[in-house]
C-alpha cells in the first residue's frame, strides 16, 4: 500500500510517516519545507512542493492508494484576519487535490479536520459528531466546507474518504515556538525560563491527545472499509477534558524547573470547553487512545530538553 502524506514534514505528519513506515506502507511526502526537528526518513520519498501548485499535486498523487491531507495555511486564532486567504489557499487547493485524486485512482482521502473549531460553542459535553456545526472562526468554516466537498466527491464519483475531527494533539516534534499547541508551547517556555501565558483565567477546558495515539487513529481510518451507509466522520481525541490550570498542575509534576504563569484577558475565539465524544471511533475504527497524560507529558518534556531552544 502506498500513502501520500501532504504536510508530512510537520508535527502530525512526521509522527504519522514514522508510524506508516513501521506499518509497512510505502510513503511519499509532499511539503514546502523540510522537517524542523528530524532528519529525512531514508525509506520515504520526498517531493518539495506546494498543495497550491497543480503540477506538484499531479506528481504527488500518481500511483498513490491513500492520501493523508494534513496541510493547512491558517490557524484558528488568525484565520479571521484574512478569511479570503483562508478560502483560497485551503478550500480551493483542496478541491483541486480531490479532482486529481479522482483522476488518478486514489482509493481514499483521510482529512484532518478540527474537533476544536467545527462545533463552535458546545451545547453539551462531550461533543458527538451529531452536534450542530456552528464554527466561530474562518478556520473552522473552511474545515467544514472541505468535509462537505469530500462527501460531494464520494457521492458523485465514489472517491472514498474519512474525516478525522482532531482535538488537541501534543507530543514529540511539536514546535514549542508555535502560536498553537498549549502543551508544546508551555513546555518550551519552561525549558527556556520564560513564563507561561494563559488567555483568560485558566478555566478553559480542552481535550489533549498524545500524537502517537493520533497516528494510530489515522492509520485505522485508512484501513477502515465503510459500506455506503456507514459513518465517515470521526472525533479523534482523548475523550476527557482538563482545564488549563489543571494542565499546568500536571506539567509541574513532570518538569524540573520553576513554572511561572501570567494571566491575560480571554479571547473571543476560545470556546469555554471542548471535549470530544470518541465512541464512534472506538466502535467503527476499533481504536482508542492509550497514552496517559503524565507519561505523554514526560515524553514530550524529555524531547524538548533534547533541543537547543535558547
């Protein structure tokens, strides 16, 4: 089986590629940039290119069975600054990708959507896949639109797909200097002797899932063989929620450095709580998360200490 991982040099992509290779896949990577923190995989094929480049996409999907679409140009907190760019660079380029997948005989597209933004302000916790989708940022709207296009291509032309609505992944290879990813950013700041900045009072609740469990879920999604009436959209998370304050307390139990916390006014883009119901994924994909938070934090802290951040 041959897989294409679009965005395969990023945080999720690097971990997924490693898991795919271990599972026996042949892997091709399409990415604009090299991996930030690790050397290339000797057994993987690399294409330096852009999802928005038609020629790059044609070359990338040739001979591929499963396409993992991880690339995205925007972030939830910045997408509202330029929603036109969000639409052009994500929705339009993904539709072009789907057209090429359809013409090249790709068997399935696995798309990373956003369990954190698709649903908007939750009406109940935990959130099932049947929850109303009322995103409050352009990022969530464009993710939802791509989900609809995936279903359209399936209905019209039989291009199989699975949507993974991901919660908050953390773990090795996550950029500690990024603008998103609380665990990586917090641990990176601690390693550098900087304070942790909390938007709001720290009561915001999120669902944090270890990256190794994410990779297993995505591979399970690729191998999943749904019937015409079976579900193709899955929440992928830990299924439990903790507040930012609770996360900081858990981090304090792992790190060996002082932890300074600064609180700033909350942001309108942050919903009060987001915890995913993962029952459907457990039942259909035969998958469930395995990593406990303390062990996941310990592994991430060990990895961050191997870097030269200062």
